[in-house]
């Protein structure tokens, strides 16, 4: 039983963080959850690639 808990902490915890971060950033949560579960480095990649959704870029004014 302790091996199962260890595996859940080792792979499940980063995967859960990856899913939450991907949902907040508008990316595919399944893909990022799997990637960050197997390779936790992708959590850093997902954290760095953040574009706030509430900021809209205005097109340049045309006169």
C-alpha cells in the first residue's frame, strides 16, 4: 500500500498541478497532465508560458 501512495505522490501530484495550470491557461489539460506527470519539468514550461486571458490586445489604430 505504501508503494501505491508513493507512486501517486510521484506521478499524480505533478499531473494534477499540470491539469490545473493548463485549464487556467486555456491549454489541453489531458496532454499537459500526462506530460507533467511523466516529466515534471513541463510544469515549469507551462508556468512560464502564461498569457493573461483578461488582457485583450488592441489592434493598431487605422486612420
